[in-house]
């Protein structure tokens, strides 16, 4: 009797992570690329590239980000295929493959997906993931995060990802429609804004969205500038230092308004006697939580309704997949049989 | 906490099992119960239902409590009554509710299969962009009550004459062909242009038409005959209006997100798909692959959605204008 492997997978718009019961943990960028033509195939010597590998070879690839904007696009075969490749890749990393240590038949997987994706195309997602693992439980990402943190009562999770910002108030029940919100103001929209602002200020500079994304991941902030942000980009082919402090601030701050508004709106919907507890239990996760000054900005906004605390996850990368793993381990055998 | 965890886990599993069984999401189902409750209590609503669904009520005078079928009937009827069900917006819009003279739109995604069309240096191909925009446009049109026929829904080669034949056979009211430009002299600039059928004296347009007409299966003589026959056609005026409407919306809407975008206007050219189709037909070049910045934009799903939105606005503007004089006449 082969041993059963439990895994938790966080299928994100920008990064995807896996945590397995054998102790392995991996994270990859949610990019899947196929060589664009025969030449590319020959050069790359692979039929599909995943993650960083795909991004760095993007010029030769037909590049897909399957959950862009938090949704799996229906009718797009390539995106479905990309989700499958991404799942297979993640499982392969922890030793699940046709000839690997673990057979796919003995895998029980909990997959966390953006809340918006789960809401709109649950059935479609399930079909897309069919056949890759034997037993599959799909949950919304904020729920997996909350479960992993034991933050299931009177907490608000704000998960700022690439494609979407997901809000979820945990009231001790499986989150329903009214407990959740999704904004498309998130990492990608900041990138687009930042690119636009930089292009406006330095029309001669040659800047791509990928460069902008890298800069943002290193230096994002809101409020007072922690330091001067200077980056290097080619201007008419010559590498030149550009000061983008103001642009970075302006782009990142596009997030603050909508997030504050949604946060306060959701708070107002919590039963009055629990509002204070929720206010003091706001948890920021996802890459967007790394924006410097953001927890403070949200706490400032909470002051208008009586004050509160915003916590940021120390380990935002695996918090979702670890939560998924916890779910996988906690689910009784009988339930897993029903989910295969 | 353990108890809460167990309960939540159970609910998550139940939710997934529902999905496996193909049941509607739970957040919709309480609404059913709510409506049923109302039905049992409100004689007014029962009266409405007697009018609207007398056959159903006659066979089963008391609304069943446990079967799913009656609930479905309630759901489709309810929005017409005064019960507030604003949260359920999944009821499809009935196209018959809009007496459009433009009801069926044929969308033609340019190129496909072994014919990639223009290719940018980032390896974005025209066939992918056109297909993606076409499918996005289709979704928008269907959502707003139009019927949509697409000449291709996946990556496959389709001869130009087959595209036109398909459009004619499907009785489309208008034909919209989506293409992406790639013009060597436009490396630094980029723009949008929309074509309808007509003769052209511009040699660069003849070349463009020749490029797009390749693999058409028509001989030059055929083409001349067809063009001559069509020039006098009254549908040219309609095609012109459609082209103008689409061009205006495309440029107007995309200018904001695509800096430096130029308006190259509405032009006439003898593209095969425009010649051989029997309905108002246009061919729009939604961008310019030869311009790097533009190719990068077209690579982004968000921008392609903008393009589809703009195309939809153009079609809708044309459709509502086409509808207006007809109403006066009848």
C-alpha cells in the first residue's frame, strides 16, 4: 500500500506555491510558455516552460498567465492547458509524476484559487484540473490562508495579489458571497500605472512591464518615501539612471483608496458587536502586503471608525499553500473518497 | 477552534461535492427558498403566476417544496415580478426584447492555423490577437442580446472565400473582420484604420489588400468581376456607416490607453472578405504589429479587452442607428 501524499497548492495570479506533507515546499511564478515556433523549440529543447524559466525566455514563447485578473478565461484552451501544466509542474517539484516517487493516484490535493475565479467558474476550474490528481478539493484562496493561520473567527483577510485583491471576512463559516469582495486593483494595475507614469516622465526611456514589475517588487511604498528610488534603464540605448520615487508613490497609492473603501464597507456589514474584534484582526497577505507603509495607511483609515490593527504575514509566500496542506491533512478519509 | 475548523472543512467539502454534481452555487439556492416562501404566502404573486404559468400551476396547484424543477421556473419568472432579486443577474437577456434590425453579427478573426498573419518581434502573432479579440467581442455581443457567428473559434486556417461563404450562409446582418496591421514604414508610429469595400488608388493599400487576400482562392479576373459587380451595391453605404461607427469608437476609446495612437480613418479597399460577403461588411485593423509599443499592448489581455469593448461600442452605435429610421417607417 503506497503512502498517501497530501499537498496544498496556492494557484495565484502571479505566483503559485505548493506545500506537501513530505516537507517539500516550492514556489513558481504563474507563467506558462510554449515555444513560439520550431526554432524556439530547438533552442529551448523543451516543449513547455514554467515560471521564471518561462519569463526569462519570453521572447521565444507563447506566454500565458492562466489566472490573469483572477479568472480562468473560459473557452481559452491555452489557459486551461496552462493551468494543467502549472499544476503538473508543482506536483512534479514535490515528487509526483508518472515515474516519480509518488503516484498521482495517491495524492490528495487542496487547491486554493482566487476568490473571483471560484465564484464565477467553479465547474470549469474543476474540469480543468481533472485527471491530474486523484482527489481534489478546491477552495478560495483567502479561506485557505485563514485556515492555515487559525484565523477563522472575526478576522478580515486582505490578499493583494497580482490580478486581484481579495477580501474575506471570516465569521466562523465557509465564506459566502457577502463575506467576500474582489477588486481588480492589484499588482498588475500598479505595474500598468507605473509604466504609464514612467513613460510620461521619461518618454525617451525604453521600459517594459517586466522591468517595472521587478522595480515595484523591490521598492514599492505608499506615504512618505523611505528613500530615493533610482533605477537604470536604456535611454536611446544608453543605460541611464532614472529617479522614479514620485512615480512609484503615485502608482502604489492607486491601491490605497479602493482597498480602504472596500475594507470599511465590509466592516460595516459585520454584526455590530463583532466589528471591533474584526477591526483589530485585519491580516494583509499576498505580494501587495509587502508595499511599505501600506499597513500603516490602512490603520490610519481604521482610525476613522474607532481604530484597529493591520498585521502583515511574515511568510506571505507559503501562507496559502500551507493552509491548503492543513486542510488536506484535516479532511477525513471519507470526505476524500467523495472528492475523487 | 477545532470545532469551527471541522465545521468549515465540512462546508468546503460539501461545496466541492455540489460542484462535482453540477448543482448551482449555494449562494443562489437560499434565494430559491426565499422566493418559494414568498410564493406560499403572497396571493398576489400566486395570481401573477397563474397568469404567467397557468399550465404549470394547473398540473400542480401547490408549489412543490422539495423538487428542484419548480424552483427553476420560479427563478426565471421572478425577475419580472416585483420580488427583489437584483442580486441574481444571471438570467440571460432575451434578444427578442430588443427589436434590432442588426441581430446577427458575423465576426471574422483574421488569419489562423498555418497562416499566422503579421508577427511582432515579441512573437505576438496576428492570428492570436484577432482570435482573442474576436472571442471577447463575441462574449460582449451575446451578453447584450446579439446573435453571433464566428468564422473561426480556434486556431485553424480558413480560406477567405469560406469565411465569406459562412457569413452569407449564416444570414449575418453585418460582417466584421478583425486584423492587425504590420507596415514597415510605421515602426515608430501606430494607428487604427477601418476599411469598407471600394476601389483604391493608393498603391500601399493595394499591397495591403494583396497581403490580406493571399490564399483566397480567387483569381485576379474573378476579383475584378466581383469588385465591379459590388461597387454599385447599396450595401456600400451601409458598410461605410458601419466602418465609420467602428473606427470612431475604436479610436475614441483606445486613444486614452494607447498614447500616440493615430487615427488613420475610414478607407476603401478591395479585400476579398468584403467583396464576397453579402451584408454590410468592414475590415478593421485594430493596431500595428510593426510598432513595438503597440505589439506590447496587444500582448496584454487587458488592452485586447479594451479593443473588444470599443468594437462592441461601434457595432452597437451602428445597430441602434440602423434601427431608428426603420421604426419611423413602420
